[in-house]
C-alpha cells in the first residue's frame, strides 16, 4: 500500500487570518490541529486537508504552486472573484492575457490562486477546488504518481498530472516554469504511512523512488523532512 496525502501545508505569518480566508472561500470547516497549526477539513471529495503553519518569513517570490478554483458560469466566476475580494484577496498581474479567461488573485498573504473560466475542458469533472498546479519536471510527476498511488492523467511534453482514483483535485506539474530551489518551500505536502505501516519503511520506499532525506523534525509529532526529485520539501509524519 502507498502513503496518503494528508494535508497541503502553507507557511503563514498569521495562520488564523489565512485559515479564515480559505475556510470562508472553500466552505471548509476550521479544526483544531495538534501539530502546531490550523487545519481545514474538506467538505467535498477532496481527499486531503489544508493546514496553515506559523512562520516569521514574509513571502518574497512568486509561488511555484497555486490553486485553481472552477466556475459554472461567467456569473458564478464573477461572484467568486467578488467574494474573494471581500474576504481579503486582491487582483495581481502575473503576465496573464485578457483572452485567457481566468482571473488571477492573491490571498491576504500574497499566495496566488486562479478563478478559472466556465467550460474549461481540462478541469471538467473536478470540483470547486479543482487543481494544485506546480512548477516541476516530468520526473517529479512520475515520482508523485508512484509515491501516492495516483495514476497519471496527463503526460505530454513538459507537463504531467495525477489524480486520486477517488476523485478530487488534480495535481499537475509543468517543467517550463521550473527554476532552481531558493530557500525553504513555503507550500509542502504532509504524508502519512499507509494503515499499519511504519514511518521508516515508508521513508525507505520514497528514497527508492527518488526522494532524499533532509532531516528529522522535532515537535509534538515527529516527522521526517524529505525532498522530491526536484528538491522540493515534503514531510512524512509519524505512524499512527
């Protein structure tokens, strides 16, 4: 059995503000989190939660990873944009062209996300939280497919994408905008070993797939910090 993607984790200078923003926008409940953060619990078929972890570092560069939210109509897209702005988002320019149809916003800490236009074929069949899109090589797409046991749903050119067999959002990578890693990854994955599995066994399996071990975290719940083949950090939590 493979490990489970438990959470998508954002570093935040004010986790409470960011959690309230995304809770209101996604319609997900805020829950107590025993691991020194604030968690959101999905209310749809998304198979993972979202966590916000405290940091003293301000966001200083564009995110390599950002979320795509869907729309059912132009009116629905406009309402989602308006609701986002009311909650504390702002418009940003990342070089998007008017004819592209999507709206690019940033949350209260500057994390980019897109409100996708209706009728987008790529995200057809996905829910409101439809995709996490990342800068990344084809190799890293293959790695995460094997690591999570999620099949590839796209593999062309420099782009790969995976999706859980149970549905939920896609996770995609595009090598065209991959740049060398600088500083700590401000958005990372938390993984849990499979039921009845062991943390060290899972770490060894991930290393065999191409990951590297960075260090062992300390805290209320110990974890192993690893890096995927592109050098982006992720955490393997202790066995439950």
